C-alpha cells in the first residue's frame, strides 16, 4: 500500500502567469521548544535545571582524616608512633647484624645473641649462597633449601638422641643456628668466583668448613643443656653438614 503525503496546494497568482508559484503558508504556527518550569524553592538549585547556579551554590570540602588511631587499650596512637614495618614482620635488622658479626669472629663468639632464634638472617645467607652459585653457572636454590631442612632435621635427631629426655634443642633453633653458621660457606662461594681451581680452592674449602664447624659446635654446646658431654659427636655431625655444602662450591 502506497504511503500518502500531505502536500499544501499550489496557488497561482491572479495575473495568470503560471511561471511563478507560491505556496500557502502553513496553518499551524511554529512550535516553541519545551522549557522546564522554574522551581519555586530557591534552596534546591538542581530542581531549577540551572547548572551555573547549582555549581555556584554547591561547594565540596576536602575530607579530613584523623591522624590518630584507636589502640588496644582505648587510647589514641599516632601514625608517627607506629613501629616500623620490619619490626611488625618480626625482622630485627640490628639483631641480624650483631649475630653476623659474632659469626665472623670464630674465637670470640657471643652465644647470648643466638638465644632467640630467627629465620630472617639464615634466609638471607642461603639466598646469597644461591646467588653466588648462580653467578658461577650453577642453579642450586632448591638443593640448598632442601639440604638445609634435611641437615637441621639430622642434627636435631642426633642431638636429642644423645641428650635423651634432657635434650631441649628444638627444630626452630636448630635451623637458625645452621643457617647463621652458613656464613663462612657463603664467603667461600663468593671467593670461588675469583680464585682458580685446584689446590688453592681445596685448602680454602677446608679452612672455611672448619670455621663453620667450630662456630656451630660452640653455639650448640653453650646454648643447649647437656651439649658439653657430647662435643665430639656434635662437631662431627656439623662437619658432615658443612662439608656437604662445600661440595656445591667445589664441583
């Protein structure tokens, strides 16, 4: 079905000239665009659809945050009084530094610094050992971590079997002591990058293994009860542990 369009009629002028055509003006006047009514309440600018007045009359203030937090006991604690992040994570950098210095001097070992075991320092030493091995072209990260766990369990079982029911060596302290006493082996791994192989590296390996064995044995004897009675067997177990790690450097 064809659509019909309403076309206004064509009116010819009265002088009879058909060349000029005029159209009849539309009967309906032009429509005025819709304008929303003004709001009678001047306190609500957004109801009047006047963007300028709304922006001028409305102001936003910057939110103010309190500089204090509520503590456990109900008191207020400022942000500046909060402990450092490392302290909240249980990482005492000063204690790690002091323990490291005590290991570097095998003749004056401060065993009281190692009464509280931690795993932050041993983890740093083990990662440094793995990094030096990586620079030598050996990927031993998994081997190092696995051997430390096995060595700690070995020393834990051996010592508690020797001490019997009186043994007070826990596994956490055992891992901490073995990890800190790995520092001479880490130094050996760093020196092996610059020293030629052969007799020189073998002699240095023996020196650093004895160094680690002496430090670990003395710490175990002084920190754990009934350790002095089995000093020789503890030293032999520590020697086996650090000799095993030195093989990673030599081969």
